[in-house]
């Protein structure tokens, strides 16, 4: 089975788009980084290394210290797919991140986004 193109896309190439999307709605790069760290368990330094080393999404999630235990609370539709029904675990992780960034851009509070 052929890999989806997003799996081999560098995280570093998409990261600026997450920031731009957030900043257009008055949110910050720090909030984007907080969301990514919450989801993946990376420290800020580890996150920066992933970006600097231009790791693809597959490696980015494979090397993540730990997926947040509350990811099952991330539900809803993203890109036409219900997140909780996505069978490919890597695609599901990518869509979790997309959904969290969307929530940030929709001006939800960080408390709600981080499922606190």
C-alpha cells in the first residue's frame, strides 16, 4: 500500500502554516507550540530540533515522547473525516493536530483546546 503524501511531508514545511493560521485570528506561535507539545510530549527544544532537522510527519510522530492521554477527547470532523473513525493511526495523529490548530483559530480557550 502506498503511503499518503502527508506522511512523507516535512513537519517543518507545514509548521509555518499552523502559525499563520493562528496569527490571522490573533493567536500566537507560543500557543501553537503549546498545543504541539501537549499533543506529542516534546519539550520546546525537542520540537525545535524536529523542525530544524526537517523530520517528516511519520518520523515526527514516531519520535514523539508520548501522545497525550486525553487525545480520545479530540473528536469531530476535520477535512471531511470524523477523527475518531480514522483507522490509520498516523493519519489520526495528524488530524488530531489539525483539529487542535483549527480550534485555536476558532478562538477557543486554551483550557478547552488542551482538554483541561
